[in-house]
C-alpha cells in the first residue's frame, strides 16, 4: 500500500520523443533535459527510461544533479546548464561532466584552474540570463584562446515563446539569426565550434527546419507545453506522461451543519461523506486547490477537494459515490481513470501556473515509477 505516487508512461515518453525527432533536421539529436528531478518524473527513473530509448545526451541545471546521474552509472554526455562555483570544478572533471561557460570572465577563471575542464560556451542572444553577448564576438573569440578549456560546443536559449504575440516569434527568429551569425564568424576564423544547439521544446515545433547538432528538450518530452492552447496549436499529438495518484485512507460521514478540516473551511450544507487522501501540499498538490478549486477522480467520478489542503493529507467530498467508496480506493489527482481525466493543464489553470511548475514541485517523498 502506497500513500502517494507518480506513474509515468514509457509508451507516451517514446511517443513524444518519436514526434519530436520527426520534427528535427537529420543529424540533430535530442539532449534530454532531466533537471528538477526529471521535471518531477524522477531524475534517475527518467534517465533509465531514456537510456532504454537510446538517448545519448542529458542536460541538468546543476552539479548535484549531474553527480547523482554519474553515481548511478549513467554514461551519457551530461551538460550542466547553470553556473558552477570555481571550487567545485574539480568535481566537474572528476565526474566527466560538461560545464557551461557563462561569459568571458568565467572562462578566464576556469582557464586559470588548468584542469582541462570540458565546456560548452553559452551565447546570450536576447534572454540576458546567462551567456556572452552575441554582439561581443571579440570576447567570444577570446574564450577560444583559453588553452586549458576543452571546448566541445556552443549554445544559446530562445526565450520568446508566447505564441499569441507576433513580437515573440520575431524575437525568437532574431535569436536564431544572431546565433547563426556568431557561428559563421567563428567558422570563418577557422574555429571548429563542434556541437551547436539552441532549440528547446517550443522551437522544435515552431522552427523545425533548423539544422543544429542537439535540441535540448524538456517539457515536450514529458508531453506538455506552457498552456493547453499552445499544445493544441503547435503540438496536439503530445501526450502528458505523468499521473499523480493517492488513495482513500479514511471515510467520514458528516451531518448537515458540521464542518471539517483546518479553520473549519468546509461546512456541510447537507449530510455529506468525506474521504481522506494520504497526499498533501508537501507532496506537490498546490494548496491553492483547497476549498473546491481542485478535483480528484475516485471510481471514475469527479469529486471536489474540500476544506484546506493539509501538509500530508486532504479531504474530498465523495457524497456522490457514498454507496461505493471504499478504503484504499485509488484517487487520481492528475491523470485518467475510466473515461474521466484531470489533466495537468486543469491543475495548472486552476492555480494560475504552468504544467512544468506543478510537475517540478512534486514532493521528494512521493514514489516515482515508469510503467
Ligand atoms: C530547462 C532548459 C531547457 C529545456 O527547456 P524546455 O522548454 O523544457 O524544453 C533548455 N535549455 C535550457 C538552458 C534550459 O534551462
């Protein structure tokens, strides 16, 4: 008996990857983004599923995530996309990882360490988060003069993904153009830039014709984009792979006028039956779904979450299925049951968020399994 668990579909993961790969130019490979505990699906579980699907490259946010993968024996190329403090670069080398060079100053500091650290150079084409500015071509060339760096690639990140705005599409196209210009300039100087990559989930579907070596894919691989509308518009075939499940651990019959939960936030307007589920906000059910804003599926029926969601448990009004509900009944917080579904978009919309935030915040004590 489990209290709360996440089930991910290997079949849907493969389906999404096949779809993504069908949109990529020949020779371009998926570099799978498995940061943030594999977008909630479990970093090690996801890495194992991707390994079976012959994915050769991973990208993560930080050193800790990369080490976790190496310690479990994953041999893939691993790119750390975030900043790593200089005193931890030894670890980057020891675990045979690839560090992102965030600008020329950082490149010089890395060079002084004389560790022959493997790196990809980040180019800022307009996000202004990490990277040496595309316009500063002289600075970029200086990074290539750092003889103690093993420079294996160059990349950038597209930040304008709002499909409802023409301005964003133009901005993204300009980012692609700036990146191409940097590469052309370097190549014309006789520099071998090796692996070049800029696309991620949105740009694979918006600009499929691009001819880079990798596409760093997170969201789309897990079957989601930022909004349901975007998914319907550019990638309706994607299938969200994650389901969140728990179960009924207690049942309470309330008389009209009785209240339940913290701060008496539920008041029975009629005789009611409540089920207690062993999952709470620490497990990643947003507390904003309290008091009827969220729903769960039990026995294929949509039941409202009532009262305030607690840290480890929550209450559901099961009056509609009072005759049938039983202890240990499975409850679906995200996913399908029979013909009914509560999609990750339903949850994200109900609390003014996006699917990957909901997924990334799922709690560490929830079991993860790929089926
Ligand atoms: C997280 C991340 C990605 C993956 O983005 P998705 O939109 O989830 O596909 C790619 N590149 C960088 C730099 C990232 O931080």
